[in-house]
C-alpha cells in the first residue's frame, strides 16, 4: 500500500504557477497551515516564505516520472522556478524508483 502525501516546490510567482498548472489540467494549492507567528505578533520568515512561495506538487499513483518531468517543464518554460531547484527535483525523479 502507498500513501501519497504532499511535496513542496518553490516558485517565483505563486499565482501564475497555479494558473499555468491549472490551465494544463494540473490542480495544486498552497499550505492552509496558519502562520503561528502572526498569532503572537512575531515575524517568522520561513513561515511567510512557505505561505507565499511554495505550491504543492501533485503526488498520485497514476503519475509516473514522465508526468512529473512534464510538470517541471511547464514551470520551467514559464520561468516559474529557479534552475538550481529544478536540478534537485530532476535528480530526485531520476533516483526515485517506481
């Protein structure tokens, strides 16, 4: 049995990334976790970045390496992710054994 959870990917423009993916039939979203620092009037940089710069990469049993590479290509072709981040994601896909 498999449990598919959420994988985060950092994007340059959150709304544009969500729009591009949705226009290509790929649903995604952002975290719904509250920024606990705001409740205590404390600025937490990482919580802000998580909320404003990361989307959930879809993880499903029917997707394969080719599907994930196509999603990354969409984000890259629209200049929505940094090349350094992309190298890490592609390496993970290559090493990931289905």
